[in-house]
C-alpha cells in the first residue's frame, strides 16, 4: 500500500480515518488533517472510522481539556 499525503486523496475515494487525523484536524494541529476532514464533510471523499476510534479521540480531547484546566 502506497503512502500519500491527505491532500493527494482523489475525489470519490473511500478512506479509513484514524483517531490521530480526527485529533490533529479538530485541534487545529494540522492543516492537512483539517482540510481532509473538511473534504469529508463536503462529501467529496468518504471518511470511514470505527466507533472505538471516535471514543479514543473523545477521551484524548477530554484529557487535554482537563490538563488545560489544571485537573490532570
């Protein structure tokens, strides 16, 4: 399997989305991940993930928020 940049994914593709793409894209840590998720939201490409990965991303967001508020 070839490795390519997220911006190189062609329209109409089905792509597995890892938790890190969600985290980096939604936290603003990666413009490439953010743009990829925007393309998914426009249904230009289809992003597919697992419920467990959404849970992992949510947990990591909660840990980051707790740390930012001084709870962790």
